[in-house]
C-alpha cells in the first residue's frame, strides 16, 4: 500500500532502541553530574581562585544550562540517527557505527585502565557509578553495532542517490 511504513527487521528495530537507550543512560549520568553543584563549584574555585562567589555561581549556572542543552541535542541526534537507520538509511548506520565504535573503544579503555590500576596510579578517580554507566553503554553500543550488521539486506534495498529523510524526521 502507498504510504504504509515498512517495519524494519527485528535486529534493526532492537538496535534502534539500544542506541536510544545508550544515549539516555549516558545523558542521565551527565545530567546527574550537572546537578552535583558542590562538585561544580569546587572545580570552578580550583580553576579560578580569584573569582568571587557570585562569579562562580554565575559560571556554574551557565555551565549547567549549556550542558543541559548539549545533552538534549545529543539525545535528539542519536534518536534521529537511530530512526533513520531503522528506516534503512545506510549513511545513518555508518555514522552510528563510527560513533558507537568510538564509544566502545573509549569504554573498553576506561574499564581496562580501572581494572589494571592505571587510572588510580595516574590519580584519576573512577567512581563505581561511572564504571557502571561505562560498562552499560559499552555493552549497549557494541550490541547495537552487531545487530545493525546482522540485517545488511535491509540497508541494501533502501539505498537512494540522495537521502534527505534525516532533514524531515
């Protein structure tokens, strides 16, 4: 039927939701850090000891607002990419592969540095919640990448010369 949306294969649909879940987990952790006002004020004071409390408060408030905007933009971008990928857009699959591959590599680096004691020897604090989020997002991203490529036929039949769906979603 004309206008009917074709459902993506199950692995692709699951990959879509894994990408979105990974972005949400990462965003929630980032937002939680933004609301740790004491930590932000202490960091601002260490970096700029000559600033008054009002200046530090203004800087922290601006940083939190900017961070929230960035977090929302990243979540929207991942959601749009995941939806474009589910519609069979190979370019979106490639972009997600690059972003996810970098995320997996960074996650494995962080986990390995922690497990090997390298992070502690360099004075880098890795809190249990940060390690948990790193582990979860690494597994979600790696799983999503594998699932996207298990249904390669879905992408081969959807290729078009010029794809403007990303702009319309």
